[in-house]
C-alpha cells in the first residue's frame, strides 16, 4: 500500500485552439470574474483519459512513447472539426460549457481511454476506499464504471464539456462562446495533490 497523496496523477486531454481562449478571456471580463482563473490555460480542456496513478509495471517514459506512437489519422479528423457550443451547465460543482456530441469524437475518446488503461495502477482495497471519496452520489452505472475504469463518468455517463470554473455558486453568466476546435492531444502530470498539472507531451 502507498500514500496516494504523494503519488503523481496522469491524464490525457484535448486542448482547444487560441480562439477558445480568446472567448474565455472575454467571458471572464463580461462576468466580472477574476482573470487569474485563466493563468494556466492547460486547465481548460476536454478530458479524454481521467486522472490515474501509474502502474508500477510501467515507467513514465513508457506512456510518453506510447502516446507518441499512437498519433493516428483519427486525431487529424478531430483537429479539423468544429464542435458548436450548445449551452452551459453545472456538473459536479463545476460550471461547464457543453458542446455538440460527435460520434467520431466519442469513438476516439473511448478508444484512447481503453488503450491507456493498461498504464493505470490497480488500487488495493484501502486505496480504493480513499480514492472513491472524490466522487459523490454515484449511480449504480457510475459505480460500475469506477470499479472497472477507475473513473465513473465515461460512455453514456459523460458529456462533451469543458469545465471553466470550480466551486462557485453561479446563478447566471452571459455567454459569448460559439464553438470549440481542438489543436493538440496532451499527456498531463500532477506531481502532488493540489499542484498544477504540467505538460509531458503534446501531439498536434
């Protein structure tokens, strides 16, 4: 057993292009929100593979090499596409932007999630009990996904969304978003709990 709070977390995300960040900046100004929320743009992304602990069977280099070799034509199709803004919502105490669903995008996300699951550490019973406290009020299906994939919000339990603001009580925001277009697939790492994520590799 290890102390999960001292273990690094890894995740895989799709990073939007510059237009999205310009719209984010306008959004924050329009709604009198702290522009410091926007300092680290890497936090504004579409989550592909949820944060996971690295298995002792693999090294960080292994996962970097694997993501570098798996730059497929499907990724180019995703970069070429635009996904229209639909609405906003509150999901798990986060204000998120919802974008249109796309079959190719969903297939790509699910495929990446499965492929990279070999690198995810299998938690022992004590670690499992500690880790699952990150999530509240899971449905039966969400709990099932957590037990299999280490994260409850996959497949039909997920949406195409980008979180913008965490832990804020929100009544109304004026929106200016039009669409999102992605420019890169990134492997991120959080060295310690509450640290900012850093980029390990980017495919564009």
